[in-house]
């Protein structure tokens, strides 16, 4: 659609009522990288909203990063940033799709995903926990070999729990963990929802927690949200 919809949060809204006061801003057709399900997050240190990756609608789109600074008027002016460079993803790399991503107040994190090339079959999974640190403007990539049985995770979801550990924990659930880097997206084994993967940001250590109670069926490419409750638990 090429549009960014801005919705004020000072008043309650529903899907039917929001159209009466939302602001729709068209995005330039020349800025490149029109994508589906990109990573979208807020950088509070630089006060900007950033888009990275996603499934491109045009072959050859790279791992571009775009951003805009929010304002009180709800209008949006996107601009293309410098292309992220890590030890796995650089300016010559295709965009990453289907990663489990989340942002804290200091960094953005993205685990796994696949190389997003519409003409590619089978898909190519990527390993690594990518971090973008807001203060230093630096992208890094660390090993994800302990995150799943294969080190790959595609179509999962993530949350950040600031009250666990010294620096907080990343929580990952769902998705698929292909046995090999080349995989069939319709045949890859799904991660059992009884297995919750955690990453201690202070110790840089992976953990796995087994759930109890009624466990939902496995799934991928779903929606999730996480938050702290008044009972000091973390709900996801």
C-alpha cells in the first residue's frame, strides 16, 4: 500500500472508529525496499522509529534500514539510513525475513530468520542473534547455536523482560527450527510451545524453560505481545 498510518494513543479506539482520526502518510515510491512483515522498532535515544528487513516485493532488495522521527502532528517523513553491517549481514546481503525481534530501551535484537529472496527455493535459514546498539550505532551478530536444536529459528516471536537478571532476559517462543540451512517452509519442524528459550543479556547465556499447564499447539508467523503484570510476573 505504501502507507504509514499514524494513530494517536491519547484516546481509545476500535478498528471501526480509528479511521475517523488516523493520519495516513504515503511513502515515496523511490525510497526502495517495499517489504512485508519487516522488523519495526523505536530507538528512544535518537527518538526515531526504524524499519529493517522484511520480505521484499522486488527481487534483489538488500538489508536496508529506514527511519523517521515521530512528531505531534502524526505526519511521517521516511529516510533511508546507512545499510547495517554485521559479520553475517552487510550491504551486499539480502534482507532478513521471519526473524524473532524485540527492542529494549538500549538495543534492538533479532534472532534467526531466513534470507528473503522471492525467487529462491528452498529458503535459506540464517543463524545468529543480531544486536543493534542505539548509543554506539553498532550492529553485531553472536552465535545462536544454543538457541534451538539446529541453531536456526524462523517465524518465532520475542519479548524483553527487563526485571529478570542484571540486564534483562530475551524470551523466544514458537517458530520452526529447520534441520539444515536450506529448508522447505511448509515442511520444517515447528518448535514445541512447551519449550521457552531465554537469553541472559548480562551473562550472554542461553537457557531453556519447560512450561507447565495447558500448552498451546505449535505455530509460526504469529503475533505476540509481552508485559509485566501487577503480580510481578511476565505475561506473553
